[in-house]
C-alpha cells in the first residue's frame, strides 16, 4: 500500500477515479444456472470483476480420507485465470489462492446443513476470469448463489463487501487502484438474516473507529447485494415456471 505521488485516488470534489462517491457500490449483476453440466452455477459481474462458479455435489468424497462420517465437507477452490490480471498470473495454486479457498470454504460451511450429507463433498469451483479487487468477496457471494442453484439446503445465503481507507477517507467497495495504493482494505461477509460475520480480514491500518465505520458501510452494502442474489434466484424459478406453463 502507499500511493505513488502521481496517482490521486480521490479528487477535489470527493470523487474516486471511477467517478463514485465514497459510499457507492460498483454495478453488480448476478446470473444463475449458467452451466449445464454443473449441479449449480452462478456468474457475477461486479465492477470489473467477472467470476464464474460451478458447484458439484453432494457426492462421495474422494480421496476417502477426506470424508467425514458425520457430515459433508465443502471444498471450495478459488482460482485466478492467468489472463485475469494485468500481469500474467502463473497458473496453479499459490499461497494466496490456498488461503482464499480455505476462508471461502469455512464461510460456506457455516450456512449449509452439512450433517444431512455424511461422507460427501460439495465441490465449489470459483474461477476468476477478470479481476478488479474484491474477488474473494465477489466469489463467495456468487458461490452461495450457486449452492442455492444446486438445491443444497442452506439456512441462508452469504453475502459480503469490502470497505477500506483511501487518502484518509473511509470508502466502500475498493477498486484495484484503491486496493493497491490505498491505506487499508477490509473484506467482510455475513449471513444476512442473523448478521453473523463469517469472513473478516484486513490488509493495512485503520483505527478502531475507522474499522467500525468501514464495517458498518460494508454490512449495509451487503444487505443491498443480498437483494441482487435473491433476484437472480427468483429469475431462475420464474423462467422455469414460465417454461412449465408453455
Ligand atoms: O481480489 P481481492 O481484493 O479479494 O484480493 P487481493 O489479494 O486484495 O487482490 C486485489 C486485487 O489485486 C485483485 O482483485 C486483482 O485485481 C489484483 N491482483 C493481481 O493483479 N495479481 C495477483 N496475482 C493478485 C491480485
């Protein structure tokens, strides 16, 4: 973090490089049921992020030593395509993607009724096709929609957003320049019905008051994004109902 002197992230009118105000979200579009061979799928476009999620399962877990005799295991794999970023990303897992796969698996495990499917795995493939900061949260938000699309019993969806600090201002939903050159980034994900926090990370420095304000912004925005998730699922069932009528 730390801004190169030639980049001004917030202008004299308080607007950000992409024209947003400090509490504004980037445009978000979620589509479900996008892959025929997956049990569930979703595609999310969030600002410049484009992320595809495929869900398979519950199915017998392999290798067998990964089975839990009492419940299903969620195996989420976060992967960034080599062409998803400005500088070609070396294909394959790295420390960052292994960490993100773990925090996303943990978050999803908190809403799925895992005990209904002992010895199985629920495999969640999160493929980042184009990255523009906030991919862990966008991937997790889309993954919970893909799980619902697969008909997997869950107590709620999971939704999140990041907030952070840029040029001493608390801002919502950092873009790539803000993530790279800002002072702090705080991704948050919640179970919207209970507001339980299921993912919380921070990169950079903020005071306690700033963290409180960033969390409030991120949680309020998450509740708006929850509406996009539900709309995506409703559109799917509406189109199925229409097909049935014909
Ligand atoms: O994407 P997210 O904010 O969850 O994770 P990050 O590690 O804070 O990465 C922020 C952004 O940096 C990514 O969304 C990409 O746009 C970019 N990045 C990159 O260009 N090359 C990488 N190897 C990793 C990240």
